[in-house]
C-alpha cells in the first residue's frame, strides 16, 4: 500500500514538474541534503564527450528522488542518445529500482527520477545518476540543476534541499557573427559583426574577449576579410546561398569557426490559376474550366515570392480567344506586395463576366512583372484554358415535353383502337 502511495506521489510531482517547470514545493526542513553536479567544472572540446555525476550528500532515509538538469543545446546538443543517462549506485545498491528519464527539449532539460521498489532506504553520500554529453560546438554554459525532490519510504518530501550547479566550457574559442542589413540586395554594403565571439577560458588585458584574430570567407570567391567588424558587397543574385565562414583564433592559438548561409535572391513565381465562382463561399473549392455564356468567373491567381526581400509588383491577367493578339478580349492588372517567402493569398482575384463573350476555347494567362535583379523569369507566366459553351435553351423545355406528351397520347389511342377491333 505504501508503494502505491509513493507511486502516486511521484506521478503527481512529475505532472506538476512538466506543467510548472520551476515550481517549488516547500515542507518542513529535515536536514542538509546537498545534491550537486560533480565535477563542478568540466571542460571538453567539439567532437569530444564528457561525463558528470549527480551526487547526493548528507541524506537520511532516501527512498526516491527526482531532478531536472538544463544546459545550452547550442554547445551540447539535445539527443537521447547520444546524451546517455545511467543510474548511479546510491539506491540501486540497496534494492530493486525503477528509473525514468523524460527529455524536455522545449526547456533544454531532462527530467530523471529513481524509486526503490522495496520499503528500503539509503543514507549518507553517493551517486544518483551519471550523464554523458557530446560536445557539438565551442562555447560554455551552466549545468543548471533544478527542481530536485527527495522522498522517504512513505512518499514524504525530504527537505531542505541544496542544489549545486555545474559549469561547462571549451578551450576552443566561440565564433559567432551577425550581419546588417538582414536581407541585403546585390550591390548593398553588408556589415558583418563578430563582437559576440569570445574565448570561454578567458582573455587578457590586451584581448579582453580572448580573441586575437578574425578571418572571413564571404563565399563568393573574393579575398578573405579580417577584423571583428568588416564590410562586404555581393555583386550578384543567386538562388544558392552564399556560405559565409568566420574563423577566430584565441590568445592560446586555438581556433574555431562559425558558418552561416546568406541568400541574396529575387524571384516571383506564378504558381496557380484557379477559375471558380464567387462571392467567397464554399463553392470556391471547385475549379471551373467550362461554363455557359453569361457565367461570371472569379479567377484567383496565386503568386509566390521565392526571393529574400519583399516585392511590390503588378500581376496582369489576359484572357484570349485568339492568342495571336494578347489581351484583346480581357485584361486586368492588380498591384500587390508579397513578403519574402510568402504567397499572394486572396490578393489576386479577377472578375470576368462572359455575357458578351464569344463561344470557344479561351487561354487565361497570368503574368507577373519581372522585379529588378530577377533572372529566373520563365516562372513568371502561367496559362490555363477555359471553354465558353452555349447557354442551355430552357425556353424549349416546355414545347419538347408537350410534343412528347402528344406522341404518347396518339400511341395510346392507336393501341386502344387495336384492342377494340380485336375484341369485335
């Protein structure tokens, strides 16, 4: 019965911990229970690994525990595995145990807990859990130990609890940079700034950040740049991004790098022509490519900005029975602004009333303006066919039915005469 109560208590704390990750539950203090990251300071470089223990000291009557540990996923990543969690011997040496681990990526944390499956306890000092980390990049971070909970055999919290964090750093320098403007055009001066780079193991009076030199590869085949802040001009648009690489060197001659993609591109694509009817209703789900003369079309054009800057342009719709002369039957122009990476939505809707249209097959053509610097222009044009057919002659429906009725009556009378003659 006590174990069932303990499981319920642990489950309650798990739910509370997930919902309120920094909630503190306070009860009467029972002793100096110290839970620590050991070693308190650890170092390793990108491509390597390191191991920490979560230890406990000066505890009495421990039957179950739970901890949360948070770190920088930029430096250490977040994956289970290769981040490996192994139960320590402190409770395991007393009896059978059960361990759970709950990766919480949105919080850059892991939640770990262990309970004894017997009515036993452990006291003193020892290792609760061992965690192995891969180092994915240069940098430093606190190994933040929080929300530590200890329980006795009856499921009661053991308090107070002292939490002692750890600290991780690399000997390799941390390289980082930004640029302005954020979405440059070809010909703009782009300013690259690496002032956020630093040496995690410290600098000196000459180089306070620990960085001695900065080397830039701008990804366009031009000579390398040097300095913390540099200017560069890209002369060409291209669909593939420029790969910008910064390499920094610290005061101990260690180096590390950072690579970013900078795309400078302008491209408008006419992606779809959707003939339908309106006003906006559920009937817009239908694509109508054949209609009777007199039908009113809502023709929705979708244009997509696949470039890196917002564009304001005209999209022209032409409708032609004979494409030798473009736009002689119908022409309409709509100006629209499309943000980078977005589509036109409902911004391009053209109304075509076919009351005066001739019968036949029409070609509907949507043409987006070529924006400055755009080189991929084949996708600025899209066609779709629509057929206009005669209106169904509803005025002939009644005479036709009357004619058929007369035929039916005549046949009936004829059949009646045959039956009468046969009887006679």
